[in-house]
C-alpha cells in the first residue's frame, strides 16, 4: 500500500488509529496504525483534525499495483 492510496472517508467502516501527528505548513503528517503490524505515514490537509489516540476513517483507492514473483 502506498501512502497516497489511503484516502480520508468519514463514511468508511475502515479505521486507523492516529499514533502521531506533525504539522507541516498547510498539511499535517499523520502516523497511522492500520493493523497491529502495519503503520503508515500520510499527509492530509490541515482541515482534518484528528487527535493522537483517535481514529481516522479511510478507504483504499489503489490505482496501480506492482507485483513481484517470489
């Protein structure tokens, strides 16, 4: 999953836990825990204001996928 594949969607049933956030100008960098073993860093506009420990609802918008043969 690429960070830009994760899109904020307040109606989604998928939820990520906000574990850290850092303002960066007009955007905020969120560190999100999707599963106990998977965290991702994603930029969102400052209009989104989720607290550390809170939940952020999201959907996946995967437009291209790269697969490797193992």
